[in-house]
C-alpha cells in the first residue's frame, strides 16, 4: 500500500500527463504521426488515440469501483479499437482534448478519495482484483510507457 505522499506524487503525474503528451506531439506533422513503427507497433497517432480510449476506460472503472460492490471491470480489445476509423487518423486534437479534460476530472476524483475508498475493489477477468491504488499506479506507468514508445517510434 502506498503512503498518502506517494499517492499524491502519482496523482500529480496523472495531472501532468496531458501536457507532457502534448509537448511530444505538438510539433509533429501528419506524416510523422502516421509513420509506421519500425518494430511493427502503433503509429504515434494510434498511441494518442489509444491513450484516450484506455484512460477513459480506467476512469470509468474507478467510478464503478467507487459506486458498486466488487463490480466486474470489462476488458476490451485495444487492437481492434486502434484499427477503428477514430483510432487510425492523424487528427489527434480530439483525443488530446479528451485527455486534458479527463485527467483534470481524474485528478479531482483521486484527490477526493478517503482511506476506505482506496481499499475498495473491482474484479477484472484478466488480472483479478483491482483497487483505486492499482489503477493509479498502472495508469501513471501506462502513460509513461506510451510516451517512451512514441519517442522510439519517432526516433526510428
């Protein structure tokens, strides 16, 4: 279990993430955003859209955990989502806007949690019991991992 100060440090990372992402993608052209990953992964644009999709799902999962008793947290096929028309376009402005607003709300919600709230949980069929603290840790890492991935794609 994290301490209050460790949680706050992670919440600050959730809060800062959209600006960090925007700083990486703002100077990119459509060609750069859609350049294939030399290792066969997603394009930079697909990563941005995936981040919006994934973080939205996590936010909803947090709300389910906080409002229901041990809810089932539905998985989704992120590869299929990335291949849909809204996830495979260089038009990333809407996904960036989603992330900006979402992370502001996510931050407020995390900051509002009482100690008992951090102990609540939901069941994810692929990973088991998930608590709000798990979501916080996972999604700080998720954002950082995808920023690193995007930097590799752009450098390649």
